[in-house]
């Protein structure tokens, strides 16, 4: 590849950076508004009465530990990518991916614990809200896992360093967002349940 072609590829990459990051932030803001609407509706509906009280699944504590730990491994992946330590980057991304899957598994277990308490999606609004709120977050985790797959594919394909770090940056921003989002939701549910 000629020097001119490399320069043009770098310029093209720079031009694509801002819109992609803007789209990510737009999605994050939209997600915050959606979760804010769900939690506001939760408070309003609970105040109306006919609200069945039940115990929050204890496995939510495990979910919280897994997602917080995964933020550390995601940061490790990002730093490793910037330092061209691709072995550590791969390891950190795989660990983050496994922790994300563990989070989804713990959410599934939480839903099973709710069913064991006779709390179903259809029935009392208290259960419905918990399923919708935790399900919406689980969908964000699935999106984050797709992001991680893209990062892993890039590092295994040896994509250009600029693209690799940019993918890691976007994935890291999103992953930390879903971490903070879960902490907010868990604390919200603890305080308002």
C-alpha cells in the first residue's frame, strides 16, 4: 500500500470517528430516557396501590458484582489495546465477554427465583415492572456482547491500530454505561421495593 493510500485511509477513518461516537452517545441518552421513564412509571404505579410486595432475587447481588468486575476487565482491554499488547487485550476481552454472559445467566436465575415466588410477567404490575426493567437492561448487555465480538474479531484480524483502539473506546464507553445503568437500577429497586 502506498504512502498516499495509507494517508487517505487514515483521513477517511478520522472522518468516520465523530459520527460513530455521536451515534453511540445518542443511543446512550435515549437509553437513559427509556430507563428513566420505566423507573418513573414504577414509582407512580406503586403509589396507586394494588402492588404486591415480594423479595428481590438475591442473585441480583451476584449480577452487580459480575458487571462491576467486567468494567475493570473492559478497561484493561482498552489500555492493553492502546499499548499494543494484543495478547492482554484478547484475554481481557474474553474475560469481559464471559462476565457478560455470567451476568445474563444470573438474570435468568433471578427470573426463575421470581417464578418460584409466584411473581410472573403477567399479573400484578410489581412483577411486570421488574421483568421489563431487568429485561431492558439484559438487552443492553446483549448489545454490549455484540460490541465485544466486533472488538475480538478486529484484534484477531489485525485491523489497523487506529480502528482497533477506536472500537475499544466505543465498546468501553458503552460497557461502562451499562455497568452504571445496572448499579442505578439495582439501587433503585432496593430503595423502592
